[in-house]
C-alpha cells in the first residue's frame, strides 16, 4: 500500500492491489482500491475488480485501515466491481458491523445490480448506513 499523507498525518490517497490466481477458462480480474477524500471530507474507497473469496479479505483490511485513522462514515464505491460473490458480501457486512461497533458507519455506493438484489432479498441492506447509486444523494 502506498499512501500520501496530508494534514495531521491522515492518508489522503492510497492504492492497494491484490493479485488473484488464474481460474480455468476465466480471465483474472485483480482487485484494486483507491482511497480518497470525498467532497464532504469523508473517506471514499473506490474498488475495481472482482470481489470474491480471494479478494474480499484484503478489501476488509483496507476498510479497517481507513477506519483506524478516521472513524466516521466510510463510503465504499463499487462502480468498478463487475462481480461480487457471497464471501464478498459477507466481508462487506463484517466491515459494516465492525465500524458500527466502534463508532462509524459504512455506505455502499454504486453496487452492481446482482449485489443490490442480494442485499434486498437477504435484508442485509439494513446493515449499511446507506446504499446509493451514482447521481443520487
């Protein structure tokens, strides 16, 4: 992870990448995250790549790392995630629960339609502060 430090040592931007093993018959889509400060001053973690059994744990570690420096509302932007399996969903829920237990809240932005449907059907959408799509507030 590379971080650019701002005032008071807070990370303004960080990048992480997780290499995934190649699956037979499917191209590997590594997970990459970019952490930035949103317009409201709160951290936003942009996620790019597949969120699955290989990459979900490292994503939760990124969320926890951001939460250590700033316990508030953290947004995870999933616009760059073409696929999220149940392990990815479980790790997002664990991250949301962990933040809620400490003092923060997790917002999901731009989840893929399959993940949005899973959140609605399972009732897990209530575990997150908000679930928003691009262009909504």
